[in-house]
C-alpha cells in the first residue's frame, strides 16, 4: 500500500487542466508551487511543465526534448537553461519515488511540487517504501541487478546511476599530451587526470566545452573514461587495417587512429548516415588522416571481408551502464527490449567477424552492466564461432564521480568459418 505524505497546504480545487501537450500558462499551479517553494521562478516552472509534458506526449529521449525546446525558446538564458535541465533530469531520475508518494495519476505539476518540497534523499532510507522504489529503478531492472550483484550491491549501483554523471574529456595524442592539455583546461575549470585511462581528464563541474579554443583546435574530445579504456583494447599497430563496425560519430575511432599515428587505415561503418556525417567533422578537427567513411550500402564494404587486423563492435545495447547520462531510458527497460538487443548483438557480431582475417582480432563492447548482454553473449560467441578470448574481460561498474559501466571482450579469430 502506498504511503501518503501529509498535505502541507490546503488550496481550493484547481481548474481543469488543458491537455498535457499544451504550454500551460494558468497561474494557479505556479502560485501553489511558489507558495510552497518560495523563490521558484514561474518562468522556469512553465518551461519545465512544457518540457515534461512534451516528453510524455511524444515518447522521445529527454535530451532531444530539451534540445528542441531550447532551440525554439532562445530567450531562455544560460542560467535558466541549466536550472531547468538539471531539475527535469533529477525529477525523471526519481520518478518512481515521487509517483509512489502521490495519487494514482499525478500531473507534472504535482510531481514538481513534491520534488521541490520533499527531501528525497531522506525518503530513500524509509524502510516502509519498497526497495526498488527507494532505488528509483523499475522493479524489473532492479530485480535483474539483485539477481546478478546481490541486493546490497544492486542498491549501491542504483544510487550511483541516480547521480549526475561526471564530465570527462580525452586528450588527442595527435595534437597534445595529457599534461599539456590539463594545464590549459585548468585555466577554465578545476580538473584532475583520470586514474585508469592515460589520456583522460575529469572536470570538477560542467562548463561549455565546445566553445573553448582548445576544443575548436582539436586538442580533446568528450569521452567517458570507460569508453576510452575500451577503445584502447584495439591495439592496432602502425600500418594495420581496422574496421569500427558500429562507429556512430566516431568517438572510439578517433583514439584508435591517433594511436596508429595516422599510419595504416581505419574504416568507419554505421547504418546511420547522420552519425557518420558527424564523425567526418570530428575526424577533420582531430587531424586524423588515415580514416575512411563507409556507408552501410557502399559496395566497397564487401571488399574488406577477411582483410581486417582489428574489428571493433561497439554494439547497440540497453545502455544500463550509462543511465546517469540518459535517466529517462531506464523506464523503458524490459525483457522484450533486452531480448531484441541480444538478437541484434549476435547478428552484428557474426557480420563483423566476416571482416576479420584469420589470426586477427575482434573486440565486442557494450555500455551495459547486464550479463545477458555481456558474459552470456561471450559464451555464445565462443561456442558458435572460431574465436578464442585473447585476454581477460574489461568490466567497469558506474563509479561515483568516475567512469560509466562498460564491458569489453577481445577475441582472436582462429579459423575460417563458424563452428559446426
């Protein structure tokens, strides 16, 4: 049975609200919010209501909702944007706890009111509230975490996933050493080198990195430390041929190409042309000269079969290791989604393996922390294909102030065909 919070104020019955997708300008709810949370700007409140209603109506990722909203509302200043975005993301992170304490069909106004009024951190220790609700996770996903990691560890992982993600950048070794970049970045914000990646730098707070002259000069890219480590597992030598099969916008390719000192060849492939267009811009800015874009339907792709020294498969996955960055995605996780992704991962791996020459290597990576997408997939690959593990797995769990959750396995191809 749900626990109900006592009402702090009594108000007259509010007028019926317009549909959720409208930009709500009635003053009644804003007055309630401002009375209970003195100083809250009604201007910000209206924008938050509109953003959350649009998110619910359209069912698209929150980062896109925010991007589109601010693009259409250029009068919103930088401080207001930061406050609005941080509030919206924090509310979405804690949505199950907020809804548990409200009526069966709460409005976004109800949720915002409770969010600003209550100490959600204190409520997370209330033993009368179910554990998955206090963990602010869907029950299905939290049960998976408990089964894999145990209840205590599962709650700890969930707690980290409900934090704000750190901002981490990676030095571009074609342009600068990490030490030199660190000195330049510290002129803008306090920063420290990462503990495991030799090229990473963690910022003490978020700033507008893309406006910095160092970014425009190609001295760094924004990349989580775990992602940097996964890219380093592609140990291509100068002169090797490498295929980044699910390249996206080329984040890992940039590091792989730099480690090859612009010698050899790196091919970027993806089924999304828009992502490859972004990769082209990033490659140019970084000074990468040994990379080629290969569209999904490009006939040149078939000519690369069995010729690659290294293939990277950064597979589509549940993203459960990076939920700090996309907190709205956790509410969409179910077994049907995981099963569909597992099927895609197996299909992609088999296709990507066809490009690896005998004796070459293939790296399978995800930003998932679920064994269904990681260790169990490795077992399947080992049983079905002529590959063997070349080294131990790379596994990271989300760390407070540190790296995201990630998994990577390096295989060596040992034969010409699938196992019978």
